C-alpha cells in the first residue's frame, strides 16, 4: 500500500472517483510527516498512507463522506487519547489533513508533475485552500515548474518567479519557492492556506551495457523509480523494443556516450552501473565517470579483474586511490546471486540502499 510519490502521481493522473488525503501540518509526535499522502476510493485505502491506525481510520471515514457529497475537508485531528482507551491514539501530537475528492479534476496537474519527475524538471504542486464552512474547504491546484510559471513567465534576475493569484493561492510563497531542501510546507495567508509540495526529478540510473544484466536491471530500475538510460555500441541491443522499460537508449561508443551523459547538467542525482560485455568496454565507461559527481558508480567483475583494472587506473593517473575506493566493485549486495536475474536484484538492492542512506543524510 505504501507507494512511492511518483507512483501516486501516476495513479492520480489516470484515475477517477478518488480522494486524495495529505498531511499538510503536523506537530508533536505523529505517525507520519508533512506531505504524507494516501489515496482512497469508495472501497477504502487504495495506495499510500497518512500514518495508519486511528488517524488513517478517521481520514478514511472522511474520504467516504467526501465522495458522497463531493466536498473537500480540512481535518484537525489530535492524537492524545487517554492511554486507557485501547482504540485511541496516544502519540501526543496533532495533524491537519486535507481530504479532497476532486483529484479527478486535477488530473492534468498531476500528469504535469509526473512528467516533470521523468524529464528532470523540478517544480511545485500548489494547493490553495479556502474555508467554506466548518471543516469544509474549496481547493484549487496548479503545477508550477521551478524555472517558469504555468503560464510561461520566467524567473527574474534574483531567481524569483511571479507569484500566482493570492485569491486562489493565499500567503507569501516566496520562501517556499526558494527552499532548496525540498520540504513540503503549509503557508498561511489572510484568505486561506496554500500547501506547497516540491516535486524533484527522479534519480538518473545510467546503465553501460545492454546485455542480459543491463536489460534485467533496467526493468527493476523503472519499478524502483529511477529514470533509466541504457548505453551500448550495438544498435540491436540498445533499442526500445529490446529494453522497453528504459526511458532512453543511446547507441554509440561506450566511453564517449557515457561521458556526454555525465557532463549533462539536466538531472540531479546520478547512479552509474557498468555491466558491458568486456574488460575494455568497462574501462571506457569507468574512465568517463570516475571523478565526476555521482551518488553511485558500480562495476561488475571478478576480484581479479577489478584489481587488474585498479592497478592500471592508478598507474596511468586515471584515478586516485580515494576515487577508486568510491567504486562499488564487486557490484551488488552479497545475496549469493548466480543467475542474471539474481545479479540484477543484488545490484538494484544496492542502489536502493545507497539512495536510502542519501535521503537519510548518511554515507552512501
């Protein structure tokens, strides 16, 4: 049930008769953070979570009410029940949750945000909330790319975008717009509230080698919310028919093609996996990325091959000891993998581990 944010966007962009519930404010001890999202249908929870337990049960009940009457709600829920109440919540915190049955109305907004994820264009989902009665609110959404507004206006010399209509999106949104940490936040204005939800590009996974392992890893990478590019010098391997899960395939010299991708500034976090068909091609790919900004560089190969390549790179000045120490090789987590699919799983697991550590602020 706990889907990733891009998959939630995909569901919202394609779905109807869905209720979107979002934690827009939290204080004290709560089971979820600001920005936590769940999608409900008349049958109940479809995907995501706002924290489970009593909190989610109350939100689900409100979602069913919203589907019946078509009205959005802004719930204020305290989680400080008496400990003797076995059904109560004793977290001690409080949360405000926006419950909106108009997700179908904003399908285009979610589709634009999803496209921004996949094409390396960060932006903000702005949700304007105006009170219309006790707990009942009106909701308006729009997608605001960080490099320009939805109507095409660009940033000024200080990087500030023109602000949207304050009647629809109340409050001063400039601090949220300038926030580089990517934190969702609730902005309060005189006429209502605006929830600002940053949407960052998917991390880019570049796979050098379109053979069996590269193809299997591309499939897993797509499932795990990476933007996947596969590079090979053989057109019969690097093509959409052979690897339909890849967002893009590149046919050309391995080293030259990987270097061009490494130099391109359009995406954020980059993960490079080198699984070509031989030692020479692996070396070309590694020379193209070693020393460049990357969250992950991994190369397949036996201990003997890796040690031989290490000595060559150090002797020829292609890498320093520190740079070489940052390479994940042998590649993947040690799960006893033997088959192509098992090797791909071990590499994918290592990518997820590195990504999770990076999100948590720890060492990769």
